[in-house]
C-alpha cells in the first residue's frame, strides 16, 4: 500500500477524532465536526491533504454509496405505498417549484435556458446524508418533520434517474461534438441514445437485483458463514456502483436501485446490519472530504458572487420548503426543522455538475463554482439547525430531547414486552399479578425512570434494534408482546423479530382495525385491537345499568367480539377497494346484528329483566352491576 495513502488516511481519521467530539461537546452534531475537520486539514488551511482526487476521498465516497443502498433497503413497497401521498405531494411540490425558481434565477444572470434548467434541477436536491444523519443523531427521525424530510428526500433520490436521463437531451447539440474517446460506455453517443442507454441500465440493475442477486444471497445464506455474507453484501454494493459508473451513471444511484429491489428479500435485515458499520465510518470520511474540497481559492477570487449564490439558493429552497411544510400540515416548530434541515444542496449535485461539464452544458470553471456552492451550503446547514435548536425552538416551548445510551440488560424472562404505554402497562401489570415476569423495553427514558420508581425492572432501549433484542434474550424467550404506541415502529419490530427470531410467538397490539389489517398482511395471527375489548366492556356495563343480567350482557359481549374477529378476516381482503369494503362492511354489520338477535331469542330467560328504554321507571335496585 502506498505510504502517502496511509499517511493521508491517518490524517483523515485524526481529524475525525479531534473535531467530532469537539463539535458534539458544543452541541453542533457530528456532521459539522466532520466538515470543519475537513476544512482544517484541506489545502487552503493546514494543507495536510489535497483538495480533490485523493485516494481516501474516493474510498470515502462509498459512504454515500452505502447510505443510499440502506435507504433503498428501507423503501419497502408497502411502506412506500403508505407514504405515497406525502412522497409524491410534498416531494413533487418541493422539487418542481424549487427547480422552477432557480432556473428563472440563473436564466436572469445570463445562463442559457438549458444550462439554467440543468443547474436548477441539481440545486433543488438536498443532502440525504446530512439530513438523515442529523435527524437520527438528535432522535428526530420519528417526528413529523423527520417523516416529511424522509418523504421529500425519497422523492429527490428517485428524481435523480429522470434528471440524469434529461441532461443528455438538454446538451444534445454539444454532445454531437464530443470526442468518441470518452471514459464511459455512453460518452460518445448522441443525446437521445444516451437517454435510452441510461434507462436500459436502470432496468438492468432492477432485473439483476431480482433474478441474480436474490438467488445469490440464498446460496450464500445456506453456507452459514457470517463473514462470507458480509463480504457478499459489500460485493453487491461495490459491484452495482462499479457497473453504473462504467455506464456513466452515479454509483450511488445504482446502489439505491439495488437496495429498493432487495427491500422485500428475506435477507434485508442481514444486509442492513452488515453494511451499517461500514456506512458510518465511510460517511464520516466523506464529510471530511467535502470540507477539504471546498475551493476557498475560488471563493477568495469572487467572494461576493459565491456567497450571493449560496444565500440565494438556501433562501429560495427554504421558502419553497416552508410552503411545502404548511401544505402538508406541519406545525410551526416542525416546519422550521423541516425547512432548515433540507435547505442545503445534496451530494448528488457533485455527480450532476460533473456530468454537465462532461456534456459541455457548463464550463469547467462554472461547474467548479457550483460544486463550491454545494459544499458551502452543506457546511451552513448544521449551523442553521444549531441556531434553530438553541435560539428559535426554545421560544415555542419545544423541550430539548436528552440523548441517552441504551441500558445494559441483565435480566432475561420468557416474555419480552416492548412498549410500556397505556396498553403495554396493563398487560405487564396483569402478567406480574399472575406471577409472570417480563423483560420490559421502552424508548421513553422518562417513562423508564418512573417505572423503576414504581418497582418495575424496565430497560431503556429501542426494541427495533437487533442488538437490543438480542441483549433482551430474544433468541431464548418464548413470547414477544409488541405493544409500541406508534404503529410504524411496532410493525418494524414485528418484521425484524419474525425474520431473525422464529422461536418467538408474537402477540401484537393494533391501534385499530386498519392497523390490524397491516399486521395480518405480515402474517401475524395474535392481534389485539386496543379499542375493541374496552369498548365492548363499556357496552356490557351499559347493558347491566339498563337492567340486563350481567351474565347475559357478558355473553353478548363475548359473542360480539367473536363475530367481529371473524368479520375482520373477511373484510381484510377488500380494504383497498373502498366501495367493496363499504358494501361488505355493511353486510357484516347486518349479519352480526342478526346473529346477536338469534342469541337473544335462543335464551330469552337471560333478558327477562332488561329495561325497556320507553319506560319511565328505573331498573330495580340491586340488579347486578349497580
């Protein structure tokens, strides 16, 4: 290995070790620490590393590649379908309006309309790496702003495919004059042929993921060597990146597509756990590389121009994002987080500006300037978020979320209870009263502290994390009670547990019947709707107060639950067709009422004392339930 490469690698790692803890200590987050470390060791300050073309930077770019692969893995078709309105609505509004305003801006300053449109589309995208990393660090990825940010970023990532296909068409005349000695397979083709080649390459990645990679992973899985599976995961990521790079596409885009294809494979969670450690390290090196690559020489030559462009881009993006947040119903504090978090330019812009230069849409100097604008906007974003967190958010009464490490779990029981909210606490108290202890996991540190003061042995930790489940003894326990209050998180836990711990019997809380339908789709059979039993129990007590015998009321309640559970199974298949669902639901309600009426007719003695609501007298004193 090259001595200078080792030296450079040591400098990168030393910068991370020095600047990231310092940034975290000051409350600025790790991303800004990485960026500041890169600026410090870059050619315009200490000059310890080169600004571009370094071996470490090329390796660090795999951090973005792996992050996009993991993002694709998270994009299950069912999850995507559930968020389709948010993704398509907010994403299309943000990208479309931002690109339109930026295109108009660059047209006014003298760009051709083709170049202005290309630059506007590139600058409309935000940094998936910075936004997701920052939100996860601060524990904000489950908030409304976090979900909205994920939806917009998802639309942006998918938009890269049509943008890349559009660029050759915008540069059609220029491409005709490009030398055939291009470094990519499609470099010398005319614009229309490049567009077709790009679309063909995308479809080939999708087909290869489904018909080649999935069977390959099954073969590797049967060998049962963990390290071989890790090697295979890295091979898939690097292979997809290499193929797309040879064609002339973004390597990150190729791995994003591969991740989407494998999102429904049985090895999804193994791939996530194997890639995650590499992603974190390399993503940090990528941020350092971005800081080191900022061309401060260009900034010094034309400081007012570069700063004006950065401010204009951030302000325009923030304006459109704020409108998007209001359109999707975000509260003011959540909208501020959503707006400032996505106001930067994304890492895909580096790829797009390089491609534009290759297509002769932009000159090398303009492309360098745009890359500088991209890097500077990425550096500004963590600062904006820090200002929002320290100065703006406290004014609106939003409490700061204290970061806390997961507890070490030193007790194992046959039952694991995930989520100790109103539903889970009832189950937990009932089990303990009957001599059954459960390993209690909850992700609310305040609730865990309260439970401990009340005598419960509870542990703070995210039950959807595989390492937490393993620490709780999921591989030896018999039952997992999934009682987390947020359905999406609960479903994530159930899916991982079913795949990785087949020994567990899963008993799941459902928020309502539609949540129950989703759980049924995942193969869960033991489903407990939190509103059903309580609602029926209230109805039973109401019948008793109106004069029914408690035994008859209880029997009617149990029959109602039994009939309703049967109806749930029949209605599940029609839930995506509203007209058919309403028709069948009406039929099931009518059938349920008939069955209950037949039960009453078959046991008239149980209803002798029922109070007729038309009578003015009260039910006799001393009836059960009084």
